[in-house]
């Protein structure tokens, strides 16, 4: 479909394909109603959920993830952890890293079924191996808290450095605490301040963001002349690595609904 195709024409074409059994068209219809990016595209979460359900039942991995996400977030229906976990697992087993991350989270927390920290760690690791920075941070935290057999500080540090380079704010906060408290060797206030400054830029408002700001300001209060240097370096660090794509729920590239 080209850029001149209207939304109504796009929906008609995709619906014809979906009715003929095209699972990608089913998913694209769900995506079009879930995350409309074109003018005039109709936001309709109920329709999105229906199309995701059809595609998920037919085995479409990203539709399985999207349906799990809707159950998890109570979109177009009540929150259903059991269904969310089931669909996340289905997509995770097909290799969707975000589904692996979310399935691991539910396993760790015991949402939608029994808690299983060992299995959670295994799924976090699979997602991290695919480049999922949040999964890497969660796996590192499991090693630091000794929630997994053979917990490994050096492995945790490697995971955190990887996640921090990919702009996970929590990874920066944890690394700052580690350097501040000397948990990885000598105490290093400069490295701690650098990570607190980046964490302060990345973390959404809440307890972690407040703690990063408080720690950053406490260190800067001792040497106020460092503020401009460290805050400038933090902004440059983030700017160099900031993704150019849109925010929101991870979705596969090249969706026909959005082209």
C-alpha cells in the first residue's frame, strides 16, 4: 500500500486479506486500531484486541505479545494476569524479546501463576542476549540480591554496563549506588555522580527518580563547581545514544498498517 491510500481503503484491503487467512493482515489491523499514526486512523482498542486475538490464535508471535500486553494493562477489558502470562509465554517461545522480558517479570513476581525465580532469570537472560536492556538490568538485580543460584557480581556489573549504555535509567542508578558504596572495589564518587546525573535524566518521575536527584544534589553540594561538567556530560551521553524511533509498545518494523 502506498502513501496515497486512504485509511478506509487500507482497512478494506487488510480486512480482505485477513478474511482470507492472512495472519499478518490481522495483526496489522490490530496495530492500526491500537497505535494509529496516520491522520484519520481510528483508535479502537476493542477492535484492536479482536484482531490481535485472531492473529494470536493463528500463531502470530507479535500479536500474541500485543494481546498479552492488553490483558496485562487492562486495555479493552479487565486486567487478566493469567491470560497475559499465557500470551507472553507463547510469544516468548517464538523469540520476541519484549515478551521474554514480560514473561520473566510475571514469573519473578508470581503474576498469573506460581513464582519461579530460576525460570524468570533464564527468560531475562534470553531477552538480554537479544539486546533487551531492561531485562539485563532485572537479571543483574537478581544476581545482586542472590535470587538465582551461583549469583555473580561481575556478571551483574557487565549486565548493568550493557543496559546503562543502552540508556536504561535504573541501570545507571544501580551502578551509581554500587560505585558510591564501593561494592565493586574502591568507592568512586566521580563515577557515582556521573551515573546519578544520567539516571536523573532518564528515570520517569517516582521514587527512583527522586532518589537519583537527591543523591546527585548531595554529591554536587560538596563541590558545586562540578555541576556544569557532570550534567553536561550526562546530556551528551544521552544525546549520543538516544533512539530516533517513536516511543511506545515495541512492535516489529515494516508493518503494512503503518506504511
